[in-house]
C-alpha cells in the first residue's frame, strides 16, 4: 500500500516538473498579433492613472492598448529597449520592447512622435507597458 502512495507521489512530481520545464522554455511573444482594445495618447493614459489609479487599473491592466506620444528618453538594458513617452512633467508611459522585435534600422531619439502597442501592467511612477511593438 505504501509503495502505491510513493509511486503516485513520484508520478505527480514528475508531471509537475515536466509542466514547469515546458512553461519556462516557451518562446517569448509580443503583442503584435493581439488586437488593441483602445488607442490613447500618452498624456491621457498617464492622467487617468494619476487621477484615479484604482479605476484605471480595472480599466487598463492586462489589456493590450495603443499609445501615441513623443519620446522623452530612450534606454537599453540587457535584451530590452525602454522608450519613455511624455505624459506630463512628473512622468509618462514606459514601453519595454525586446531588441529582437525591432528593425535593424530603427533609431529613436527624444522628441520623435511614435505609436506603440503593448500590454499594460500598471502604474509605478510611470504607466508601464510590456511586450511592446512599434506600430507602423
């Protein structure tokens, strides 16, 4: 009887380990194939979160949105490029783009107007979008 319990427990652990390995090795995907639920300016999106973070969280977090605005700064970290779109003097929208999702000729500089599609993850001094792609 004890052998059956140990055998069953071992099988369950093996299945959990296989599922974990499968989830970890899945390729990264961006939001290019997903439909945006709304198109907003960076200023409007930032102001919504600034005025009422709880309402904006319910409205936007976890959803794919298109955001337009002017670039206030560009930074690179590891495999990602972060474009910050100006929302106001206090902050804006931070868009994380995987370097492999960018065209080789893409050059970004402050002041450029751009439209980005990505998944909203919330507000931490800036509104954050992940899995972003440049909307052409």
